[in-house]
C-alpha cells in the first residue's frame, strides 16, 4: 500500500503542468519567471540550501542532495503557494493573484549512510498580456498585443551518501517538461487582418546537480557546515517552432488563416544554464542555526519572437536561519515552534532598456508541530511569508512588489524498515 501511494503521489506531478501560475510581464523573456525554490522550509530562510543540513530527522534537501545525513524517517510533503503581485508604471497600477501547488515530495533512508528522495515542483511559468498602441503618421493606430502562457515543471530524484561522519556527497537528476508560447499580434485600426508572430517551445530536458557538504561538530553542541553545488549542462535541447502569419478572427475566437509568411524550426542550447553555489553555516544543535550563500547562473542566448535575446550572468546572495526555543518543553507549545527568518538580493539576468531587472526580499516562517508529536517526530504545518520588490519604473519599465504566502504539511514516520524482532 505504501509503495502504491508513493508512486501515485509522484506521478501526479505530470498532470499538474497545466496549473495557472501568475507572474509578471518580465516573464515574457526566455522560459519565463523561474521559481527559485518552492519549499516552505528553505524559502522562509531566504532560500539558504547549500550549507543547510536539517537538525531534525524528517527533512530532505533537494537543492543540495548531499545535505541529508540526518534523515532517518520517511517524510512526505505537500505544499502550496499564493502569489500576490502589485505592478506600477509611470501612470498605471494593477494587481495579479494566483494560487498553485508548489511542491510534492517523498524521501526516505535507504541505510544509515544512503538517503533517497523524489519530488515535483513548478520550475518556471509564463502568463502575460501586454497592449501597446501607437498613432502613425497617416492617423491610423497600430496596436501590438504581446501574449504568453505555459509552464515548465521539473521532476527530481536525489541520492545522498555519507562518505564519512563529516563529509557527504550527493547527486540529483532533473527532468524538465512543458510547453511555452509567445505571440505578438499587430493590428491597424482600419483593418481586420492580424499579423501574428508566434513562438512555441516544446521542452523535454535532463540535467544533473552534484553536491557536497562538510559538517564539523564540536563538544559544546555547536557545528560548522560548509556546502557546494554545481548544476551541469543539458543533455537535450529545446525545440522551437516560429510562425509568421496573417489571419483574422471569426465568431468564437477561432483564427481564419490567409497566409503563412514564414515558418521555421530552431534548436536552442543552454535552456537551463550552468549554475553553482557556495554556502557556510553555523549553529547550536536543536536550538538555532544561521547560514549564508551565493548562487551563480551563467548567461545564455535564446530566441524571443524569432529574434536573438541575451540573458546576462546573474547571482544571488542570501542569508537566513532558524530558532527553536525549547524542543523538549511539552508544557508550552510555542516553545516547540521553529521560527525562521531570512533575506536575499538577486542581480537578475534581464537587462532591458539599459536597466538591470534586480530583485530583493525578506522572508519569515514557522513550523508548527502537531501537538502530540514527540521530539523525534517533527511532523507539522509549515508557514512562510515573502515580501519583496523587482524591477523599476525608470526607463519605461515596470515596478513589481510582491507578497507570497506559502503553506505545507509534512508527515514523517518509519517506512521501509525491517523489524529486528518478531
């Protein structure tokens, strides 16, 4: 029964690719808005993952597959995200809200040294609709309607192995799948015909992440943690179909094509570019932990509406941690809540009109353990809050403020263990 449940649980991820995930107009470029990390636990700490080995026995780290030496129980997570975006230009304001399933995972120990986990997450999404009108010299009005939709999801499988009590290695395989669409429709005020430039990207892609951690434990229950990860290049490419055509709309919104001016296929490499991360953390066992890390992502050349577009190299600096007042105080429930905090700054990979599109935010969160759990069964409800800003109104761009709420349920128990005695 447990095996059947686990397989059904992960396969559900393949059917969630059509989720409606909101994002900003900056999603128009490339593969859309990339969701840095959708797990409530680490996103509530500013996104620290590289040097984060949970003190508890029910948490699995997918971002650094080596950081799982403490996992002793089978853990199952269901998590959802509510995004609230507030956009501002020089003369307009708008809002956008969406709620979606952001993480499903199951992980368990294979032995004292080996751990394994599989999971599903949305990786990126497009959903935008931008109108731009211009009055021409002859008095007619040209309207450009930029639209995009689609999402890219990932299914992950990660393996960790403790080489020594202090040093661990890990590997994660990532399978990305989905369809992304972009279209620019040009119409004139005195004509019914539409000139459409459409790009359809079909994505089925593999890559791999390698990880390593080193944790030095001291006699006073303090410990120092170091970590590093590297995501290697792709094993496959993205196939793009570009179509330039003229048509008009009939009743029901269907297109009546008159002429396909141009249609061609192209192959784009470096869809998911090389990434690397370094991190360091320090903490007191079962009481507190602080960490910081820096992430680097290599730039890439992509096709956008049939034209080349350059992503720049980007980096992200984050810091965060957690605090647990007293894990053994069963008389005061609030003493057994794990409180989380963090902040980050991201130099983005977009440069539009000579302006970098950067992002920063602060995060808060807490794990509320189920009331009757013992200290060795830290199952409970995770809550996370992210407040931040992206972009600017300078140079005719868009400022994006956001408030993201996250909730998750974590179940932990002993599975796949052989009884020593009957």
